[in-house]
């Protein structure tokens, strides 16, 4: 990514990990069809991009090492829950699909789906990444 011009300044993303999310939000997230979930709130500030990538699930593997030995990516589910409204300049692309969203919208992506996000707007873009096993 560095060779393409991406760096620590233009790829900033702030995170609130699973253990520090508001209990009311965790209660809502637990209504998703997911077992052994790991939730991470992603806060993307204005001027930041995350280039196209596939997630590695490293945090899920660290939290559930015994489960990770028994399951493959085929057993997993990956949701994005949008918290903030989509404003001018906010983007999320899954594969070649540009997603349009409102607060509370949920998309499911296959584990192998490359995705990218950018914030060319003026407010933080907030979403929660939900990783776990299919129910």
C-alpha cells in the first residue's frame, strides 16, 4: 500500500473494541444471526481512506483460538452495521458495489469479499464490523 501512496496519515481509522462498546449497542448487535461474535466499532475521520482489502480475522482468532481450530472461513459470517448516516463523501464499497446506507442498516459480506471505505466528507463515518460463526 505504501508504494501506491497510502500512509499512516491518509488511512487513519479509530476503533472501539468489543469489550468497550456500549451495552445497549451490544444488545442490539446480539440480535444478528451470529455465534461467537467479535464486534469492532470503526470510526473513520474526514480525509481518510482504507484501500481495497480482505479481512484476516486475526482478532477473532485471538479471542476464540479453540473455535478457530475447528472452523474454516466457510463457517463464518461478516456483517457491517452502519451507525452514522451516509453523508456526501462517505463511501463503502463491497466488491464492485457502492453501498448506500442509513443508520442501522446492515450488510452481510462473504469472507472473501474485498471491500474499501473512504471519508471525503466533513464528519466521522461510523460503522460496526461483526465477525463470527454462522448460526
